C-alpha cells in the first residue's frame, strides 16, 4: 500500500471558476501530507449540454463520435484544475484517460464508462495505485439515512459498512455509483464521501463489520425509473420462470423484484421489474416469447417506484417488514410487490407516492432522531 490519496470532485464541486479555485485549495492542503491524485467530473451541466448537441444530429449518434464528444468535459475540468493548482504554487499536471493508456479501445478510440463514471474511475485508480483511501467530494457532507433533498430530516451517517453501501447504491442512492462501491469492495479500497463546500469528516465506507448496536435500518434508498411487467394468465408449467427470465438475461436485462402468484386452474400471473431504460427491449423480448410461452396478456406499468430499507441490523431482528407495512398503510400507500434479502427489504409502490413513502418509513424507523 502507498500513502497516495485519490480525491474525486463531482460536477457541482467543479461547476465554476470559483469552485475550481476552492477545489485547488482542498487539494493543496491534502498534498501537504500525502501525494494526491485527483479525478474530476465535467463542470455541472456540461455533459448534458454535449449530449444535447449530439442529439441535434440524430437520436443515435455513433458510439465512437459520441464518446469523443462527451469525454471533452472532463478534460476541460482537469486542465483548469491543474492551472488553478499551479497558480497557488502546487505542481500539477492534467492527464486525459488515454494519456495514461486507459479509456481507449484497442484501436485507440476514446471510450467512456457512461454517466457517473468518474466515481468508478477514482476508485479504480485508487485500487491500482494501492492508495491509502479514495475521497469522493460532492455537494453533500456525507452519506445520509436517505436522500436529504427528499427528506430534509435525514441524518448524516458517520460510518457505513461496505455491505450496506452496496445495497444502498444498488437500490438507487445516487450519492455514489454502484460500480464504484463494487470496485472498492473487491479491491479493499476504503472510501470516504465528503463535501467540497464545507470542512468535515464525511462518511467512511468501512471495510470492517460494524458492531451491532446500531439500529435495524441504516438507510432508505429509492428508485423511480422502474417498470413493472406482468404476464397475465401464464400456464404454470415447470420451467416457466426460466422460460421468461432466461431470454431477458440473455439480452443483458437486469430483472429485480420477481413475484409469481399462486396458480389457479393451472394458470398464474408472473410479475417482475426492470429499469426504465430496458423497457422497450424487455417488451420486445417478452413479445418474442409468444410462440413458445402461453399467456393471456402482458401488462406494463411504468409508473412504479422501488423503496428499499437497508441495514445489517435486519439479520438479527424480526418484525421489520411489519413495521414498514404498518407505516405505509397508515399513509394509505398500497404495496404492489415485496422482496426481501438478509439485509434489505424492497417494496414496489406507485411512483407518485415515493416521497411520502420514504418520509413515513424514515420516521417509522426513527432515522430522523
Ligand atoms: P456529484 O456530482 O458530486 O457526483 P451527485 O449528484 O452524483 O454528486 O450525488 C450527490 C447527491 O446525491 C446529493 O446532492 C443528494 O441529493 C443525492 N443523494 C441521494 N441519496 C443520498 C444519500 N443517501 N445520502 C446523501 N446524498 C444522497
Ligand atoms: Mg455522482
């Protein structure tokens, strides 16, 4: 292990000349104790602007040119930050990914990790360098019990286990990208999430198991961009579920919550959720099954959301589901689907009720006190 620290600054953190100057000060301070490698996002709004520009030449620009275009945003931030650092007498050099032989295809074309890829880049570089830690600087001062923009009473968490963070990020807590957490977990990189706007220790994503004096639920994540597919009146024969899920998996579509109803007269309803970006592909896959699979009709509901309670404390406690159901019933929210795992309960509800559901669950599990 080296004493390098990798710092990553998100779009808002480098959103203006003033912000870049402020970031340079943070880097300068940290560089007094450790060698620093910085990963920056594009200035906020820039990637959207570039994508919009690309769309003026058709809905499906070639991947090569699209990546060439959208990768320019980060280069601008990196070069400006290097200048800002030099101005305050810190020696610094910016490098695009391809200059350090990554982020390119075999034939040398620029390629990207997609939206939010800089969290993953930062953790991957930290892993590769054997860095002491990866610090993700953003516009909130840490990881909260839920998105503080939705629940103002949300509380900052000082330490969260890697296991919990994997579930939180996987279920939609967009404060850090899921792939970044997966990388950190796989290569044992300690990660901290903290604010570039105000000083503080932020939240440590710990590689160690937490002692169990914590509450049952550590946090609540939610995802709105979800679609529910119901195959109504499927003939309930062995291999039916595989007959549906196999082709979806072959098409690289990730299926999340799955529910199969009790069958009546040899017929059942089979329901699952996918993310909205996979809606049209999943529709094609299911319609393509019509020759091999008998069902009455396909119902697609794209106004659903998933709300997930996450906590290692769930392992040793029963009754979490009933507390959640009570809280939701008191606010008149109908539960459409439920799935549970060892440290997570996911509930599917109407999309319009997401904020209310998250707020009432947050309260029911005393996360705001
Ligand atoms: P950056 O541009 O720095 O990558 P993001 O917008 O990707 O920043 O992530 C920060 C945002 O994540 C916060 O402003 C907050 O609204 C949101 N967020 C969602 N869930 C959480 C959570 N559990 N804790 C903290 N922030 C969260
Ligand atoms: Mg982000």
